[in-house]
């Protein structure tokens, strides 16, 4: 079972950063903003790339969905930070995976409300649309609002109980409508999957942190 953001609060979180190919050139800006905010909180960031637009391993937004599902279901990561030009594609791809609850975050208010109401385990941001002057400050403010408080406390507070109930209902719906992650990995296009996990540091980061032996064994076999 995947840990919710609420369950990971109070301990060090493993936060995975994933960028798709159209916005790969901004990876350093995004990584710096993220680490500036979360490392002082005691969390650790794993940058899965892409690192530059010229990387040999190209990550598309459908691949971001696979990677997000792999990292969260194996517990190699507790939270995934991702995005694309509008943030929409990466969000949709991530939410197609079992156990993934990814929100679209554009500004700090989105980040705060997503954390307090939805307490998800992934967020997607637009890195082209609206990404202008002082964009790095908006990134930092979003990450701060996302990670500084205790997720799932509700907003407004008097609706916290019904919001928690609805999160559980949604989790049950997701569980009923999705296969388990290992079945997904076996059923998807294997070349697509292999491309998704061929990033420069995927093997280094993933296999050291994965807590699911079956998923790890399957991916090791695929990578040869």
C-alpha cells in the first residue's frame, strides 16, 4: 500500500523530481528551487532527470506516468514532483497509474489546497505556460506551501472530516478501477517501459530505494 502524504509527515521524505523532454532545459532551475525549500525540512530529493534537452534518454509525458507509478508503488519515493509545458499531460499520465493521486499546481494557493484537501502523493506544474519573470520564486513558494504543513488537515477546517472520508472513497474507487502496478508493467508496451527507465540515474536511485522486490526484479530483468 502506498503511503499517503499524511502518513509520511513527520519523517524524512524521499521526493522524486521528473522532467519531460520539452522542459528538460529547466531541470536545474526546478531542482534548485525544490532543494532550497525541502532539504532544510529534512527531506531528500532524487533528480531522475531529464537533465538537459540533449539527454540520450528522452522522457515523454506518458513515460512520466509510468515512472511516477513505479516510484510510488515501489516506495522508492514518497512524493513525486513533475510537470510539462502546461502540467496537464504529466498530471493525466500520473493519475492513470494505480495508487497515484497527482494534482495540478500553478500557484501557492493550489499547492496549499491540494495538500490540505487532497493530501496527494504527486504534483504536476506548468513549466512553459506562464513560466516567466521570477518563475523560480513561484516554484519555491509552491513547494513551501505543499510541504511545510501537515497534509490532509482540511480547508476550511470544519470540513476536514468529510474531506478525509472523500479521500478514502476516491482511494477505494482507484483501487477498484486499476490493476496492481506489477500487472501494469507487464501489460504495457515493453519498449515504452524500457525507455522510461533508461534515464542516466534511474538504476542508481531506484534500486537503492525500492521496497518492492517483485517490481525491482521485473525492471532489472527488462534492463538486462
